[in-house]
């Protein structure tokens, strides 16, 4: 965030006689008009006498002024160098005046051949000597020395009447292009550096009340001087009134030569210069937000204020998106507030006295290892933990523990202790051009401290256990705060700021950095080995066995030597016979297409970076919306297959596709949500969100499936490559290794084996609350999964047809879809070996959600296998000649 600082330098020109056309009375209202129309926050005036300044002050009641006469504070007749400032927008913190002479602190002093006393004030406003170049050079050096003595990061605006051009020795010195007594200035000119410049054609600011009507001689002189100066981008003008600045935090966005006049009458003999700077806010308030309490032992999130923590004056809920609500996020404001780059120590938040109920609540959350989650500038609070296997490597864990259990020395009784002191570390990246800072990290170190104080408690009470004045800080939990009935707990926090080299655009990379990417590559190599094995088998079938079979069959047909057909050709009259429960197959295929489209588009969005991790719940929201809109393809696919099976009631098939799978999932979800409601967890989906889900289902998904089915059914039916016999052929008895159940179970192992390593990281991310954002690896594994499902189904389908078994429709679906069984079994293995869930409700939630995931995986992989086998059978049977 930045603020705008507007500055105007205005040479008022001393008063003229009453009969002069340029007397103050004739132009003062025009001066006021110019100032009010631009409304600068800072107005630097030169050559104004007291009567002129008094009139300005009278007409500008919103301004205060600072400045004195060049002859001293007692003088009222001579020229002043005065700064007016908008008192509602800025505050005068410190002020001073020095004279541009060898005795800068002596009022009215003159040196270096100057004709009149000259002064400068802070914000530096000057009016240099008009006649002596030496006086201007020394004045510039003296002023720059004062500016250079200020802190380097302090922004400075230096404006006024310099009475010389920027290509002069004075200008070149101030702009850092020449030396003066061994020193080099470091000022910058607002005019060439501004993003927008207005009235560029007015290359002179002194015009002697003539404006741009300089006369032919003056114009020729101007052109000659311009050519002699050979100006460049740093000057481009002959201005004698400048606005210079110092400090990278000041960024000029606009600079204008103000040429306002009425019928050729000007407010002064000089054009005013107006500039607007953008200045980053310092000390911006930072408000920490609190999120849910989470535990890997219960998987039941709770609102932060479900525990008796310190509360702000008013608790305000942040608006959560659909995905955040489904994740159980409850984001609210907190009493933890501080300012940017303003370190704080031992800030007391509140004092809480526990009773039996609140002490029990804290103990339960500590026993279940609940963690507190917070957010700052949309970054999650993390606890950095060093990796024991790698030097200088860190692992980031979400949130900090509510507390811990331990024992006092010499006592075997286990006690509960609460983390009541937080040491926040806010990491920021500072822009070298503007010196503005943006937050790139939010870390915490929690401590348990039994705070002590003297006398009666108040929030402003100085603690004896944590006192920045006595340089006593909290660095350990040697004297922890116990959780018991009637115990007093004082919550405190520290804040420290660390500059970081991490840029704001890359701040999430630290959290999402994959420490062990080698195991992901191992997963991909492992999957590729499976793919290569299957690809070899498919290639052998397609290029050798199948090609030889087709050539043999066609040759026998042409020579009319075939006495009896054998192998897969034998079942050509039954291979495209509609299967049993063909309607159900159409429904599952359509649902699988819907799932495939959702997963594919989500993956592409994630890989391309559209699903930013900063958008909490964005992934889940995107998946829900994509699922809804992919209903169009689900209806189309189901209806096309249904029509190929000679079905006529396409409306019935569209309704089954719209309701069968979602209704099953919704029923399981509703039961699980009821269990969560019973535990009073924030993870329970509210009624309003439930209504939104039902609306997405009935209001969008169902109509789109209906439309897709209508379009699919209206298209011409897919013709079979061969004719189907009227009487079905009896399937011969199969060997044990070709039994449908055996081949289906064998077929599901390979697709699961291609993904199970990556599956481990996905389950860890979901159930152990760790970061997972390696969608590049995941997308590669997804492609491998597609290929594996397709190839294993083709191989087993070929073997099935060769054994004269033509019932391939459902088996092709179940062959690759059976990988979902292994997924669920692996989820059970993961539950008993990696998780520490004890509560029955939590176990029911785990297996309920994994059942939904496995069922969805079944529909996805089954559809991939089905379409692969469908393409394969149509290909081979269309390549053989039949009577």
C-alpha cells in the first residue's frame, strides 16, 4: 500500500506598485485559484512578503505555515521562504531554518558574493541567489551536506527557486553529475523521472509575466542556449524552479508545469511546478487472523474461540469460499495486532482465570495434540523445525500446539501446560527501488511461561518474567504455565521482523518446496517401468500376434480354406452384443467421463499455476464447479452408449446418470456430516452450504446432464463393425487363470502400483495436514495411470477374446476399476501404520471419506479401461473380413 504526497513550488514574486499590472492585488485571487485547484499537501513558496503570506493563510484555512524572513524572525518586511502544509494530512514534527552562507545559523548572513540573504527550510525549500553563481554552488553544497546528514532511508523533497538551469554547475552537482569540493550530490529530478509529464513544451519556468509569448529575440536566445547545453534525458528543460527528491521510497508519478492564467494574466513571473509522489506506508497495521484448531489424532476441526482464548472487542468472521467451508476453515479476527517493521516485546494480550470447565477443555485439546492456525497477509502461520538428516534445512508445520504434557523434575505426575507466549517472526522483502516492504513469511516459536507481576493486574502492568525495559525476554519454557482449575494465565507475544531475499511473488515457494523430490522421481520411474512392460505386451499383441491373426484369417477367407474359425474371430457374432445391465454400464461410463473431465481440467489449471495456494479452498471449489459443468459430457457419453445398445428411453438414462453416483456420495457425506455435528466441530457443513451443494446438483448439474443426453441421443448411432448373431453363443468353460474374478483382481494391481507412492504423499497431505503442491509430478503420474489402465485392459481383453469369451463389456470396466479395491486396502494399511486415531467417530470419518475417494477412483479408472477396450475391439474386428 502507498500514499500520495503532492508538492508544489510557487515563486509568489514580490509585491509591485499599485499601478503595476502585476501588483499583488490584481493577481492574488488567481494565486489562490491555482493553489486550491491543485490542493498540494506541501506548498513551498519563495519571495513572498508577510502581507502576501497572510493573505494566503487567510484564504487557505486548512493549511498551516512554517518559515521566517531571510533577515531573521523579527523582520516582517523582507522576503520569506515559507512552507504551507495541509494540517489534516501531515503533521509538523520538527522544523528549522539555516542561511545559505558561511554562518548558516546566523539570521540574515550573506557569503560567497551573494546579493541578498538566502535560506533553506525542511522539507527543504530554498530560494538561491539570483546573481552569484559561486553563491549558488556553495549554497547547493551546504544544503546537500545537511540532507546527507539525515538517515539514508529518510525521504527528502528539495524544492524552490534555484535561479539557474540544471545543466549548470549547481544543477550538475546536486544531480550527482559533477563534484563540488570533493562531494557529489545524490538528488533526483522529479521532472524527467515522473511517469507522466504535463506541459512539456514549456521548457522555461521564468517568463516575466509573459507566459509563452517570449518575443522573437527571447525565443532565438532560448533555442541557442538549448543547443549549446546539449541536454539529455536528465534535463530536457531550462527550468529554474525545481522539485528534487532523495530516497528510493519516493516514486514520482506526475510532474506538471502549471500554466494556469486568465486571458494572458499569470499569477506570478514563474510557472509553479506541481509533482505527485507515491510514498509507501510506514507502520501499516498488521492484523493476525485466527483459523480453526486442527488435530491429526481426531481429524475434527474446531473454531479458535471454542477455547477460552483472548478475544478482540468484536469477533468478525471472514467470508469463506465454498472450499474453505467444506474444509472446516473458520477465519476470524484476533487481538494480535502490530505494525509493519515495528518490533515489539512482551505485549500482554489478556489475563484468563480458568475454571473447572475451561481447564478441562484445554486439557482435552492438549491430549489430542490440537494445533492453533493463524494467518497474516494470507500466509499461514508455520513452525520451522530443523531437519535432522540435512544441515540448514527446515520443515514447516502448520500452526503451533495448544500445549504439551510433561512432568516436573522429581515428580512422576503428568501435568498439562499451555503455550501462552508466542514469538512471531515476520519476514519481509524490501524493494530496492521504492524501499517498500511486503510480507513473505510468518513464523512462530511457542513457549509456556508462568508470568509474574507485582500488585494488582492491569493490561499495562509490567511483567517481572518478561520485561523489555529490563532486557528480560522469553527464550524457553523453563517455568511453564500449568493448566488447572483457578489457575491464572497471561497471554503475551513478541514480534520481530527479518528482511528476506525471497521476493513476494515467490513467497509460497518456501512452504511448498519439495525437500525429497528424489522419491517422487523414483515413483515416476517405477510407474514408467510398469508402462514400458505393458507397452511391450501391447506392441507384441498389435504388431505380431494380432497382425498375424488378421493376415491369416483374411488369407483363409480369400482361399476359402477355412473349415472352422478359431480364436478371437470365432466370437465376432457376439462380441458387440449388449451386456447384462447395459443401462447401469451407461450410467457408470457417463459418470466416469464426468470425473475424468473434472480431474484433467483441474490438473491442467494447477500445473499452469491458476490454482494458487494462497487461495485457500480454491482447489476444492474448482473441482466442485468443474464436476457440475462436466455433467454435459456425462449425459452425452451415457446417451451415445445407450443408443448403441439400441435403447430408446434416453430421458431415463439421463436421470440415472444425474442421480445415481451423486446420490450415493451425498448419502455417505450426509451421515459423516451428522457425526461431525454430533461432535460440535466446525468441520460440520452449515445448512446454507448444504443448500448451495444441492443447488449446484439440481440446479446446474442435472439440467446439463439432460442437455448432454439429448444431444448425444439425437446424433446417429455408432454402427458395429460386424453383425450380431440372433442367438447368443455359449461361453466355454475357462481355465482358472482366465476366470473373471481372477483376471479382474490381477488387472487392478498394475494401475494401483503406478500411483501408490504418490498416493502416500497425498494421504499425508490430507490426514497429517502437510503442504502438497507438486502438481507437476502428480500430472505425470496421472498420465501414467491413464496409459496403465488402458494397456492392462487391452491385454486382458485380448486374452479373454482369444479364449472365446465375448463378455468383455463389464470385465473391461472392472479390470482397471478394481484398482480402487487396492486403494481402499492401502488406505486401511495407512490408517493402522501411520495415523494415531483413537476415537470411533474419527475412524468412521477416515474410512467414510476414503470410501468416497475409492468409489470415485473406481469410476474414473473403470471408464478409462472401458474406452480403451472399446476402441481395441472395434479396431481389430473392423480389420477382418466377415461373411
